[in-house]
């Protein structure tokens, strides 16, 4: 039974052209309040909520959230869960010149908020403690200024260059330069390099937080929670970092941002290491091979910064983000793109994946300035653009998006975006293959002061788009794994464009491959089946055939390595065809029946290979001579009986 809702919509003291009659909601709210004075009407709304007892509450108002938290706190022994959505800044202010477009967008954002909340899971936390030890490394006098701002709230450890007096009279704890910073908030390990008598020495110190202030020198690490990097800071910058240092001192509950499923991990099998792409994708060394099981990974949840790169990189979705989870994300995309009235409205909607940093700030700047942009842009916030996978982007097109835009930082704090470019390249290949056009997917970046240019380019991109022939058929996405989602999207493209696009050659970095099996040489020994970490190979006993599922293959190469006949070669290709989405026979053979009992027990090519190898060994010629010549053509049970009868006759094996 769907949840019942209470809905509070504020028209911001009648300054917004909000008309609830123009909103098409997925379910009629049990309580609906259209407010002009939120301070007084919030209490009235809470009283109605207490009487009607809806399951959930959605508030669209720019007033402070605590206004509603306080009002609803007294609405019964179990107050409903409250969701907040600011339609003022996401719809009506940036689209004042397009009220119909603003209402159409508001309909979709409301629907997405109401439907995706049902997929939310309660968060899991780990305890974290950060003490007062702060390394302050500086080649300028700001070190002492910052230490003074911290007063009794920190225990500074100064690191300055050997020939520098940056502490301005305060005795430095270490003279040298920081060359490496590892660890996380509460447990940083800082490596300092010093030089004496022409020799370089290194020592490691531990700290709860790290501040590196530089005038010209490059930083030796990436910023992360508790590691603060300042280039030529102003007094205001020092004030902000001092406040942040105080905020991060104490006891915390750190949310678990990534879950790991060992059952579907492609890290390796049969003692052979395979994938491991998540290890190199993580910019914070939060993922490594498990020292107790080198075929699986270990996630350091304390070091994880929640950028999502590992989740995007993982081809099997063994790693999943918690907020947003795959289920929440795909539910939101479907709700945003489903026709509002049950049929296509002809609009060319753009899904905008934007980061929570500069991407979000650019959209906020569009409201303040103001910078009007296309009302067909539907924002989806993600922790970082590196979270966005090819599965996410293709799913948006599968649901009917005319375009997908990515809006993030000009210089991402998590590092380079090679992984995102790789994912985008694959999507471009697929879009072009089905005649949709790679220009429907585009990356935009913004920096402080360039928000107008980024928003303007985004709006031009969205306005130029035409609807695609792809329409969401209303079927829910059964699986949220990356490969399953990609397969679902390709199937939809084939069906709705009427074309099977065939083969496309890929770069070696793409985790897709086609296993070309030389059928005439395959003995179906099961080696490839046994080692494939994603079950792209299987042996069908009923048809005595080796089968391969192309869309599942991640190109790890284990099948090539272990094949005793050397008849498997991996090709970095993707086939955009129906056959590639399911198992297809790549080798087949007839079964041989046991000479004694008549039951099939081995395929012919395997038997011939075994006979050739065994009989080529001179030491075994006597074993399989005379009455024992047929032992290899018996099933294991009959062979054992026959061998024992030969022993009884005097044969000594």
C-alpha cells in the first residue's frame, strides 16, 4: 500500500506563481496546505498532520527547517518523517519567465522526492575520535597567526623549512618539508624530510589534523576531511580553517558511505587475482586487497571520503554507495522522466548530475544573480561527478532523457577525472551506435566567478536538444547492478530504434571484452568456467556446450591465462546486439558413453585430449595396455571396478 502524504507548499508570501492545480502528483496528499505565511501556517499544518496521521510529510518552503521540525515534533507520539524540497530555488526563481515550465519541473521534482524516499535505508555509523594535535606546515608567517586563532582548542605542531622563520618567533617543532600525508581525520601519518650534512632523512609523525599553508610550493597531498590546504590564504581564509579545525575536534559518528558485497566481487577466484580496479580508483587509499583473502577487497570506512569513484569503477556493483543508493538513484531518474500525465509530453528533458560542491554552488548562484536557465533541466545531486557511472548515464537515456549534463568543479578536490572521461567515452560510443548522437552527453565545469558562463552553457545545451525516440516503457528496473543496467539500456535502444548496432572497438582501459573461443580446439575442460569471477562462461550439461555472456565480461583475462588449450583470446570490443545480452554457445561437442554402463560421462574432445596426453607418457603405456586399454573410456565408477579386477588378476599398478 503506498504511503500517505502531507504536503506543505509555500508561495513565499505570494511572490511565486505557484498554482497547485498545475501540479500532477503520484498520489493525492492526505493533507495539502498552500501557504503564504509559513511562520503561522506551519502550526496549523502540524495540527492537521496530527489529526490525519499521514505516513510522510514533504515541505516545500525556504523557511528554516527547524520551524517545521519544532511544529511537527508535537504531532503525536510518532511524528511522520519529513522531507524538504526547495521549489522556490529549484523551479520558480530560475524560471520566472516560464511558469508552465516551472510547474512541469516542479511536478517531476515532487514526484521524485515522494517516490525515491521509499527506497531510503537507515544510515550506519562508525565512531570516530579526533584529538587536538594539529600539524601546521608553513613557509610564511600565517602559521603563528593560525595557532593564535585556535588558542586553547588545539596543540599545534609546527613544521617549517630549514631556512625559514615562518613561525615568527615561535620555536618550530620540526624543520624540514612534508613530503607525504596518509591516513584520515584523527589518525594522520605525516612524513617529514630533513637534510643534514648532505644527507636526506625522513621521519613520520602522527596528528589528528593537518594544515599546510603555501605561498608558492605545490602541495604534497590531496585535501580531505581534516587535511586543510591553503594557498596564499587571506585573513578570512585563516578564520574559516580555524573554525573548521575546531568543528572537527572531538567525538563523531561517521556514516558508512560504501557497502561491499564479497559474493559478487570480481577480485579473483581459484587463487587467481582478477579485477581490483577499485583499488586504483580510490584517491584516498581507502580500498586495498584484503590481507586475509587476496581475492577480495577491504574498505577502510574511516579513510573513505565518499567521492564515489570506487562505486563507478566497480563493474559488478560489489561496491555500492549508501546515499544515494543505486535503488534510490534509479527510482529518482524514473520518477523525473516518466510522462507526467501517463503519456509523452514531447518535452526534451535533461538530467543534470551535479556535485555537491561547485556544481551545487553554480545552481545556487543562478538563483541569486539571477541567471535564468532552461526549465527542462532536472537536477540530480551526487557526492562527486566521479560517482556517476556509464550505467547511470545510459539509464537516464533509457528512461527517455533527451540529454545528460554533468556539472562539477573546474578543479576537483578529489583529483583527476580520468575515470569519468572513460565512462563518458563509452556512453558516446553507444549513443552514436544507435543514432542518438554523442552530443547529447556533455560535461560542464565551474569555478568561483565563472558560474554564469557554466549555467549559460548548460542552458544553451538543454535548449538545443530535441526529444529522442527512446521512451520509458513503464517497466521498473529489475536489477540495479552496473552491468544489468547497461544491458537493460542496450535492450531498450535496440527495441526502440529498431537497430542492432553490432561491434564497436574499445580502448584497453574499458572493462568490456569479447572472448573469442576457437571452437575446434576447445575441449570444454571447464577451466574458464571455474575461474571467471563474473560467470561470463558456463557449461550447459544438457547440450554439452560452453556458453559465453558477452555483456558480463569485464576483460580480466583469467580465462586466457588458464585455458590449457590456449584457444581463448580476449578482444576489447562491445557488441550492441541482442545476442550479446544473454548466453550464447561458443563451443559444443558430443558426449561419450561409458563402455561398461553406457552412461554419458565426458565429451569427446576432452576424452581425446586426455588419451593423447596420457598415452604419450611412456611410463603409463603398460597401465593402459591389454585388457586395460579401455579404462579411459569408462566412467570413474566403472574404471575403478575394472582396475580392481585387474589387480585381482595379478596386475601391479
